[in-house]
């Protein structure tokens, strides 16, 4: 028996799920729900598109961290429909029915990724830092237009809207983290885009911990989630102010062009 909060992680056998288990298991009693077993936590093997399996797995948990999805920015409609849209509905509906208190939803900056093609932020994506003065260009915050750059980004905006609905009409709290780029080797120095979007292993664990531990009165929120990188596109001040986020890490501006680590491609 344990008095630690019982938290189920969808996609718990993946990279971020494994990071959370490694860094937060002393504080939370984790269960993984995934298509494959986790080597790090108690596991339930199942498919999020099967509602009955989801509801059975969620029973008895205090909170759910919803990470699982087709994470490809170029996900096809058929895959996004099953693995992102239907799966996310099943997560919120099952959480409501079995009495889960909070869902922490892994949203994404790709819900607003259309801004990557627009000046001045495209200069950062392209590594043209010399065209900008540090600290003198606007950061994009949570009030900016929903502007997805594919079905994946659209599914993340949908998840944020679904969470708002379930909070307002079903009393289910949810916190939505627009996650940047969590890398398997925790090293963003292969591209300027990665330098801007990097969210370190320590910082993703901190943000999920803060989201799970936010007071019950904190019913709903959307937050950009990156480390405190020099050439940011997204403003992380709301996460600092409302969640108490204090980034451990910050990427600089030096990079050697190359491919992402194999697991992150």
C-alpha cells in the first residue's frame, strides 16, 4: 500500500513517460497504459482507441497524464483520427466516468505551429539570429491564434478545447502543456529549431509535477512548455506565474547542423 497519488500515464513506455517515472516515482505511484509494456513501471497493455480498455485501466487512479498519440507532425488523417482525436475523447470521457480528479494533457506548440513560417519567428527556425536583437522581438503567448501546422497540431488544439468542455460541464480539471521538443539524448545543439523548442528532461518532469500538484481550485490552464532558451519563440511566463515553473535549463545559440537523434526523427 502507498499514500502516493496514483497516476496513470498513457504512453508510459515512451520517452517522456519513462522520464517521468525515473524522476518522479518517489512522489507518485505510476501505472503505464501503452501498446507495449514499460520496463520502468507497472504496466497495462491496451489501445486508447478501445474505450472499454481505457475505462477499466483508469479506475482507481487520482490523475492521468495523457502523452500517447501519433506524434508525427505529418500524421495522416486516418492515424490522427484514431490515435489522437478518438483516443483523447476516450481519455476525458473515461476520466469523467471513473472519477479521475485531473488530466494533464500533453498538448504541443504545433497547435500554433503556423507561426513558424512568419517573420520574425521564422528567422529563429532558420537560425538567422543575426536578423534579430535578443530580447527585442515579441514572444508568442497563450492568447495567440490557434494555428496548427497539420492534423497532429489540430488534434492538440482539439484536446485543449475538449478539456475546457469537460471542466465547465463535467467538473474534470485539466492542465494542458504545449510541449516543445523533448529529446532522447537531451541535447538540442543539432539545429536552431531545437535550441528554441528544447524542453529538458528535468524541466518536463518539473512541469508535469507542478501540473499534478496544482491546487484543486486550479481547474484549467494552457501553458507553453520549453526550457528557458535564449532564442525562444514561445513565452513561458504564464507557466512561471501560475504553476510556479522555475526552469533548470536553458539552451544557448551554438549549434552544429545535423539530424535529430534517431529516436526523435
